[in-house]
């Protein structure tokens, strides 16, 4: 894909300069950056349109004059002027490209900053949603005092001849622990039928909840851990992207250090030095290839940033679907349960956290939205309104 179309795709420039309109949300930092870029690019286009058009018109007039000129001296004078116009046009076009490259690069840095903050926030989010201890406490009947009380009652009333005790390993396993409790409860000869029914009534909601939700809660824990691990990869990928992004301008501070030191002005200074060197080199004969190569070095990281944005969007889409699935899991039990009053409050807190997470994935963490409906105009550089 050509670098121009890649840059436009990634940056979402619009108007006659680029024919591309971002989806605007006043609360979305990313789209604010894209809007600012759109306006900056339009200003650059406006700045250079008239001077370039004037030179093109003059070049056309000079070409006509050259066809009708007879004396050698007059033709030579016209040819010299024609070369001067071409050189001035080339200089203007290069300066326009340098200014566009600079603003695109700076806005790319801003997007990296925003995505880094979002990814750090996601890391904290995944860490705080739920822990293994909370899952174990919610889904294991052995964690409930009512169940433990029944087990103690069974131990104190069981017959030494017919009863048996579980090992520590089997005692911690919810299925063997529940099975053993049921068997001991109903085979006990030390308690009456009424006592057995009373004891069962005390723990029936606990058993229904833990046995019904054990697998689902574990799924939520392990898939949240999976998302966190993937977010760690996103963070590492973003840090490496920043290193590659800033290497051409000889800025070698890591993304984390740059953020912690608030070193963005120094980075901007490096970019301005790089652009100034390009302008100086472009005025030196024989340096056109070197200038072209250095311009590509500045533009190429934008392609990589575009690829990263695609990865980020896919990850956010994946996280959104996971949490929507978690919500369905939790709602499925709550909707059919007759034990609302005995469901632990942590379950309601988890449900609320999952619902908040869905909202965050749809707002704070949502994918970078860019309207690509005018791709034809972007690729050919022509606005639909021209």
C-alpha cells in the first residue's frame, strides 16, 4: 500500500486536502486528535495551494512563450526562467510535504500517548476486576460458614463405625466435599429426619449457587487473566513501536521514561531538528535521494502505527465480547434463582463490575473509529466535492 494512503487511513484527514472524515465524539481523545490533524492539514493545504497554482500558471505561460520564441537569446532566457519556476515549485511541494510529515508525525505521537494510557488503565482494570481468592471464596461451599457449620455438626454426630473422614486434598475439592456431606447427612443415625431436612434447608441455596456457578466463575477468572496477559503484550508492542517510531529522529528514550519525565517537548525538538535538516539538505544539489530516503524513514513508522491500531481494535473488540459473555453467565443464574436473599454480596459486586467493564470497553477503551467511506477519494487524492 502506498505511504500516502496508509497515512490517510491511519490519520483520518478530511476535506479537499484528503477527502476523509473521522467519526467525531467530543469525549474521545483520539478523535479529538484526528480532528485537530484534519484542521492542521487543511491549513497547510490552504497555505500552499495559491502559491503553487500561481507557479503552475506561470509555467504554462512560459511554455507557450517558448513555443513562439524565435531568437536564441530569448529562448535561452525563457528556458532559464522555466527551470527557476520548476525549482521553486519543487521547493514549495517539498516544504508542504515536510510540514505534513511533521504534523502527521506529532499527531501519531499523541495517539501513541493516548493508547499507552488506555492500555495502562486496562492493565489496572484487569488486575482489579477479580482475583483467584475472590473466585475461590464465591464458588467454593467450604468458604461459607453455614456449610462449615453443617460439616462440624456431621462430624460431632457421625458414628465411628459407619462414618469416614476425607483427606485434606479431597476436603478442599468442592465436589467430593459436597458429596461426602450429603452422604454423611442422610446416612447419619444420630439425627432425626426433621433435623436432616433443617440442615439441608440451611445450605441448599449455598450448594445451588456454588455448584451452578463454579465453572462459570472460574471461566471469568481465567479468561480475565487471559485478557490481562494479552494486554501485557499490547503494552510491550506499543513500547517497541515507540522505539521504532522515534529512532529516525535520534530520540532514544523509552516510552515509559518519556511519559514519567514528561519529555515530550524534547522529542518534539528532535523532530524539528530532523525536519530542518531535511529542508537544508533539499536545497543542496545531489541530495534529492538522501532527502527522499529520510522522508520515508519519517513516514514508515506511521504504517506500523496503523498496524498497531488494527491490533488494538481487535483486542478491544475481543474484550468487549468476553465481558458481554461474562454478563450473560452471571445473569443466567440470577434470573432463575430462588435464593436471591442468600446470594453473597460479592456476586452482585462482580455483576456490577462486569457491567461497568462493558461500558468502559464501549467508551473509554473503545476502538479507534475512522470513517473510511471515502477511500476512493483518499487513494486518488480527489474530493467527492471537487
